[in-house]
C-alpha cells in the first residue's frame, strides 16, 4: 500500500529573486548619506551666550567658522581660565589664531567668523582675539546670541 501513495516534489525552485537588491542597497545608502548629521564640535569651554533683541539667523551655515571663548572645562564640573577654542582644540597662543583663520579664509573667501562668547568673559581677551582676526584679514564677523524671552 505504501507504494501507491508517494509524495510528489515541487518542480519550481524557491530561490529569492535578488535582481533588485543592488538598487535597494544603493537607495538606502543615499538615504543615510542625506539624512546623517555630521559630528558637532566638542566644546572644551563654557559658552553661556548673552541675550539680544535683534537677532538675525545665518542661512548658509557651511560658510561659518566658530570661535568659542569662555572658561575652560576641567574635570569634575570645574572651570579654569578663560580660553579660546577653534574647531576641537584650545588655542594656547593667541598669535596662532591669526595663522589658523588666515588659512581658513584662503580656502573659503566668503567665510564668516562667528563668536560664541561666554557672557562672563573679560572684554580684553575678546579684544585680543578680534585684533588677531584683523591681522589675518578676516573681517566678516558675527556674534552669536540667544533670543530674549520677551521677543
């Protein structure tokens, strides 16, 4: 009796079609490249921005280079002396600012220098940084602030 009931095997193959797989991978790659946010600068100084009434937003942020001025962050939520940070590094000698920013402006002549200055920083340090920027011929300067609560 067992000879009469044989199971028939299917003649179709059950392979998954992979013809569109490269297209799908390429579309996912483009999606992640477009939606990924680039790494922000790690702040090594405290910057509590002052408030202002007349605030104007810069639209082309790729043309902006930030200079952070404030007390240097130390371990254990402590703060040290006022320091200047450009990109991810503290500038030890203020004369280095001239060389760093001159090179940046040579690469991108439309560069805007945006100061993010802690509200408790001595104005003498800010004046020295501005002087170095003038010597580097970087004259497009912006001061970052926060919007006042009343406006």
